[in-house]
C-alpha cells in the first residue's frame, strides 16, 4: 500500500493542529514499523528547508502556500500528484482540496480517499460570504466523494449526520507529545511563578477579549500567548491591555521546551475557543493536570466530558476564577489528566487512523 498524507504545511509540524497530527502519524508509522510506503506533501514556500525525508516518510513539495487563498490549489495539486505517482490510499486533512474529488472519482481512479473535515469551517466568523460559500461547497464534496470521513469531535459528527444524513468516524487528537520536552528550555523570563494561562490564535471566535476583560484587575496574573500583531483585532487588544499589571501578552512560542515550561507553571488553563472541534491546545494542556475553564460550546464540553468549568461572558469567567478553591482545582485537574490519558494519546490516535486507512 502506498499512502499519501495531504493538506498540511508539512512535517515536522511548526504551524498548527494538522501539522502536529501529520508529524505524529509519521512518528507512529516509524515507531510501529508499519510496512506501507508513506509520503507527505509539503509547501515549498512555507518551509525554508526542503529535506527529502522525515522519519519513515518521503517528503514531496509543491511550490504554493498551504494556507490562505492558495490552499485550494495547493491541496488540489497535491491530490493529483499523489494519484499520478501511484498512491492508492490518500489521507486528506481539511476540505480545501475536496472540490477536486468529484473529478478524481469520475476518472475511475481505484484508490481510496479518507478526509478529516476539520471543524465546521464555513461557520467561522473570520471568513467573508464568498469564502464561506466555497468552504461549505468543499464540505459537501468531502462528504459526498470521500470513501470515509473523520471528525475530531462528536459535535462535528452530529452535524454531519443531521446535515448530510451520513455517519463518520470520530478520531480526536493526541496531546501527550506536549510532555516530552520537560526541562529542555525555561519559560520566558520576567513571568510570575504561577499564573493563569491562555494560548491561541488571536481571533474573535477564540474569545480573547472575554478572557482579557475577565482577568483585568482580578488579581490573578494571566499569561496570554498569541499572534497579537497579525490582525486589527489583536493589535487593538494589545494596545488596550498590554500595559495592565498582571497581564502578560506574549508573542507566539513554538519551541517545545519553552512551551512545556510555560504550561508546567500554570495554575489554571483558560480556553476561549468556540469553534473548530477538538482543539489541540486543549488536549495538550489536559495532560498537565491543571483545571480547565473553557468556553461553554458543545465542542469543549465533549472534549472535556463535561468535567471542566464553562463560561461565555467575562462576568461568568471572573466568577469561576474567584470561586475556584484549591480542592476543586485539584479535582478538576485530576479529571482532565485522566481523560487525556484515556482518550488523547498518539498511540491511540495513530492506531485508529491506520486501521481506518487499511479498511476504508
């Protein structure tokens, strides 16, 4: 079997959740000595270096950006290259390239396509009407023309069933890789010994404004890591809250050791994501055994099995913070770690992915 993994910037992962998924699937493939040939398509423009291999995978490059407007063409080109190079199993991460699937099925290619449809992308606030239309059409094409579909959260599976009358496989993300780099690098200097922690892309749907308003003046230090300078929304929040005492607004931290250092010193994790399914940063943090206060959307409730604490407004979050006793914090943290060890490990996720690719 020749397996192609498409839809990411590439491996090793340096960008987001799909890249982390791809990297850990490759590592699982290498660690377990699987016999199928594995190739990963990468963006030549988004990677400064272009090594030919990573672990057990061959790396192939497309001279397009993997994100933004070019992502549709990038995924479509990757798809056709995979087919023409003789791959008979394709794992497509995201729906950007799904509009090419009807043509693939029409030409009589006899391989199998498994698509991870990500979150319900067309509902995200950041997209304009045209982008939402394209993303919704892509979602439909992925559901109609893939041989199997993966959702990373039961809420997405429910959406698929209710909207399209189709079932899909629910496979979440692993998070135990976040524990690997303990002690390699310290957290950034100048931070308090213990603090509330939040980290995400600075977008309205991640409720960054809600978290900052709730913690402003509360008396609990907050370390918030994100790409503040990439949008007017982020720049406005940084200008408003950047000089407040007890609020530490940090630029993105990608180095694994430094990330571990930041997470290990957190006393509580604040998760504002309200869209997108099972979020990698949430399941990674659950392995650290700290209490989670999360936006009360269905995605987060499923991910934490209803055992975190939930908010929607600044007032609700501030009240949760004030009312969090040491005993309750310890209990919630232990429950988060138990769920993470049971559901969100890469051994479990890798086995589920490769089993599906064998039988799709």
